[in-house]
C-alpha cells in the first residue's frame, strides 16, 4: 500500500490580545457599563418631547455611520483573512523586500489595485503586518489606501461635478502625506517597538502559515480565512461602535453658524474643516459630498484638507489604531499627520494654483 500523508489544519484560535484582556478586566467592565448606561439614558431621554429631536438626530447619525462602515469593514476583514491564508510570505518578500524606500513608494499606490476605505483598512493592515510587511510600508498603505484608490477618485469626481483637478490633487496629496509619514515613522519605530505584542508574535512566525503552501483542501483554507476574518471583525468593530457614537454626538451638536465669515480666513477655515474631518468619522467614499457642500462657503484648501485628513485620522480610526499600534506610535500619528496636512493646505492656499 502507498503511504499517504494526511494534512490537518487545527481549528482557528484567535491570538491572545492584551487589549482584549484589558477590556474584560475591571476597567473594561466599567467602561462597557458606562457605555450601556449612557445608551439607555439617551433612549429614555428620547421619550421626552424636550429631548426627542436631539436624541433622534444622534440616533440617525449613529445608525448612518454604522451602516455606512460595516459593509466595508466586513470586506476588509475578509480580505485580511484571505491575505493571511492564501498569500505566501515569499510574495511579500518579493514585493516589499527590496529596500524601505521602494516598499513605501509601492505601498502608497497599492490602493489603486486594492481599493479600501478607512472603515476596512485596519483589518487588512493587521494581516499584512502579520505576513511580514515592513512597518513603514504598512503605515503608508494604512494612510494612503483610503484616498489613493479608484472608488474614492470616482466619488470625488461625482461630488465636484467632474472637476478633475480636485480629484488629482486629492490623490496627489494623499500619496505625498502617506509616503512622508510612512518614512518618518519608519525611521522612528519598528515592528518590535511599534506594534502591540500580539501582532509582534504574529509577524514572521505566525502559527497560521499559509495553507496554500501546505497542500490543504480548499474548503479548509476558506474556513481558516473566515476564522481570521471573524476575529478581526469583532476585534476592530468595538472601536467603530464607540467612535460612531462619539461622532453622532458631535454631528448633532455642532452648529452651522460657526462657518459664517470664514471664506476670508483661510487658516481658521482649514483648521476648522480638519477638526470636523476628525470628529465626523465619514467614510472616504462619501466625504467628498460633505466637502463639496462647502464649495461656495469655505476656501478650496479647507475642503481639500477635510478630504485628505479624514481618511487618515479621525475618531474611529484613532480607536481602531489601538488594535495595531502601541501608544507611542498613535501619539506620533496624532501629531504628524494633522500637522503635515495643515502645512500642505496652507502652501496650497497661498502658493498653489486655482483648482475650483
């Protein structure tokens, strides 16, 4: 009889996460309790005629953000599971392993071939890091992917009535900022001192090697990929829910009167719309329509700042980043990304061409 080797794939077991352990501890339990009590309080206030309008507005915004983001996040987690199971490390080495600068430059344009909005980018980057993608390249793709892609270019063109100069500048600034921040953070951090410990264990020596290389049956490979996707979906989804609630509260309470008279104050207008981009948590495939609503109210540079910063850094992304990076990296992102975008928008306003 011929000897046969049976290949078995163990059931997917999600890695231990310090963040997960923290959330089920006393502090995490207290935070979850506060969140639920606050949600219940909003529900009860909604029964009062005095509060009904505000609560309805908060509820509509919260549901809108969740509904807008969940499909893209689901696609992103599925893509991350497929990357984990089916993409051999040799492919990663071949694509990214020829110098840091080359890897960063390539990562900045990956979104053109793999369009992903910011609602889905975090799970994808988690899996890419687990496959051994260099830290600097991963940061670059994290920032550039939600802007430098075909779907966002098309939505921006539609929002601005096919003003292609707006589309070109948005993609260009998104690429420039992402590459600069990727190189900067790559010089300050590595996977060893910049990633949370569970991701550090996954990088390069993950227990979940690509089954495509082991000859496993296709349905077991798919099952394994779905297991990774489900873990990432729930790991990242909690941040989306919290960020969506914060954004809904802010959307319902920010008065439109604050925009009066800012057309002649470009510095204030840029800062204000950048702040709104951080607070409103819009999807990169829809934010151009919000920016275009200010087309005749605020300077073009402020609108561009809104469209460039939002997909790179907003409240829900800030919370999602905790599932990848250590605090020091998140602090660096919070400092350098808005500062770089702000300086570029000032240069665009005072020295750039008319593009609207």
